[in-house]
C-alpha cells in the first residue's frame, strides 16, 4: 500500500469530507452568537483531524506517524463531542447528529485500520532490517 501523498489515503479523503460537512453545517445552523464559541471549536477540531494526519504523514517515522494519527482520532471524537453539544443546545436535529455520528464512526474505523497498517509495517521492517526509521508510506 504505497501512497505518494497523504491526500491519497482513504482516511484523509473521508475526514476531508467530514470537515467540509462540518463547515457547511456550522454556517447554516449555528447562531451568530456562537461564532467565537461552539462554532469556532467544532470547526477547529474538524480541521485538526486532517491537519494532524497530514503532519504525521510528513514525519516519515512510523512511531511519529502513529502518534499523529492518534491525535487526529482524538480530534475526531472532540468534533463529535461538540456536535453533541450543538444537539443539546437545539442547533441541530437528532437525525443530523446521527448522520454525523455515522460519518465519524466510519472515519474512526479508517484511522484504526491505518494505524494497524503502520504498526504492522513497522514491525515487519524492524524484523527485516532492525531499523524502525523507514518511511511509513
């Protein structure tokens, strides 16, 4: 599974779509008085998901790439937490929250798969060469 860029990763593609959906949601449904509060928080957490993934990919070391993926996954769940708050504040419907939860769960599964791939590949390279500093792509 060689990738030329982080943008080739399925997890990145899916999380990018989520980030775009969050931005559209906030612009359309959140009140203006939340602009520097909840709106800002949910947008920032959704952006961190893809930003950390990209940064980790660029580190070229399995251990660092995995750590950044874990941070991305944490930001993914932070985004869900903010969306639950939006639901509790009656900014979004049950159906909207459920739709986002399904998308976030899908992204989480992709993260878990990518992390497992990195762990397995690191282990194989360690066994073959005794060197864990190889490029994770």
